């Protein structure tokens, strides 16, 4: 039984890496519509000195540039992009490809802060002061 479960898990997980040195990753991999994400990729060690193209329906095409042995870039997800999971596909000049998934969130933002009162009790003697005075009087009476 354990072997069957293990085989199912191994067969159902799709790796984000196409080869040993070919991959694409998006950070963060879950992002609010309208926010900026970073993309880091590799087209095999010998091909990371050339630009490569990344495409996703979440943000369109992005050209990644060589940076310290990897290919990197940044892109802003359009603010009106519907929530969902979007494939991010890397196409290298050497023909190799890799993909990962970007989850776009579209959570409503509050238009104003919570109604917590106007602070009218902050300057005057409130219930707390009366409780302290009453507690001191009670202790003094008991003594």
C-alpha cells in the first residue's frame, strides 16, 4: 500500500525543471494583481550569457537578461488580471524549454481603516481611573 501511494505521488508531481540546468522560477509564485514579480531562469550553463524569452498569459512576454550566471527579469502583473493559475514558459535560444506556474490573486483592498472611535476618552478620566481609585479604597478599607 505504501509503495502504491509513493508511486502515485512520484508520478503525479510535475517538476518545474526541464533538465539538470534548465529551469524558470517566479518570486513570489503567488502575487496580487498589480504587483511586481521577479523571474530567474537558466538555459543550461553554457547558454546563460544570451537573452531568453519568457511568456505567460499573466503578464505577456518578458526578455530575460544575463545576470551573474542566470537569466533574470522583472515584470508587473496588470492590476485588472483575473485571479487564477497561469503557466510561465521559458524558451531558450538553444531550443530547450521549462515552465512553472504563477498564481495571480485578486483580493479586494479595504477603502479605509476600521472604525475604532474618535479617541474621545483618551484625554479624560475614564472607567480605568475610577477602577484604580476604587481598588485602592477597597484595599485601604480592608487594612
